[in-house]
C-alpha cells in the first residue's frame, strides 16, 4: 500500500495483485471534485476484480488547492506510465489495462486517453469505463468549488474533455445514474454522443435507481450489468 509513483505526498498507488502472472490490470481513479477523497475509500473494489483474475491499482493524487487541475492531470498521466512500467511485479500484464474513473476520476481517465501516446502504449489500453463523469468544466468554474480548483476560462476551454479530440480512443463505456442531477446525466449523454461519432463508444448506460454516490458501489459486486461489461473488457468472467 502507498507505493510511490512520484515524489509528492499524494503520488501513491495501492496495488492488489492477481493470483497468477500476466493478469489484466484494472486501473481506478477516484473523484472528489479535485479537492477531496482518497483511494482507500475504494478498497472494496479490489475483492471482486482480484477474484475474477485481475490485478487492481487504485490511484491517489495531490488535491486542490495545493495543486492545480492541470497538475492533477499530469500526475494521473504519470501514474499510468508508472503502472505500465512496473505492474508486472504484481502479476499485471502491461499490455492489457482497463481504465476506470468515477466523477472527476472519469474526467482524468479521459485526459489519459487524450494524451499523445506512442502506438504501443495506446494499444495497451484495452478499454475504459467512465462513471458519473464531468466532461465540461464550465459550470464548475462558476460554482463555489472554484475557490479551491481555481479554473480559468482558458482551463475550461483547453482541459474539458467535451472539447477535445477523441479519435483513436479504445472502446469506452459511459455510465451515469438515473437519479443523478440533470447536469451529470446530460454531460454523460453528450460526451457519449461525441465518443459515438468517433466510433469509440461501447455503450452508454443509464443505471436505474442509482445516484452519484451509489454508481461506484456497483464495482464492489460482480452481479450487475456494469460489472459484467467491465469484466468483459478485462477479458475475464
């Protein structure tokens, strides 16, 4: 636990290894509006994925206001690079990584997918699952949250996944709870249409009777449609 992928106090990962070598890697990024939460709150994710044959990696990063959103994006890209280079030590296959994020974690997964990777690295991403994501930072900039995250107009324009190129993305699942706010539902559905236009959308799921806080809990139980889709991306049952 708390394995460093960088030099700052927040640049840590928890790794839960599969029982056998060359296992698919499930790489999860938590949310918290760039300013809260911790990977330890998502340890429950590990058990069903490890039982299915995956190595699980939970990512931490430094939080606003100590760092900027741009810094947080850079840290998560660094974490992905580190995982590719080191995960075989924990029985993970660096050529078979599925990315997943919840809330701004989904935003951060999108930023990893946007990065200008070499083809070998891009091909190592088997798929991605974006849960209850935030893809347009415009309204965050106008909210009380901006006292912490300090977004500029330029940040909104250049960092929002909604305005970025999605060509070359792997297969992506977009999921959002039926009982989430209109903002989250609309952003998820609009971003899914963008992915569909670039032929990257696997499926857009509107999860019945789920809200922003219960969607991620689905990752703790294999017996639901979302988990079956994600495990299918990992090529395990």
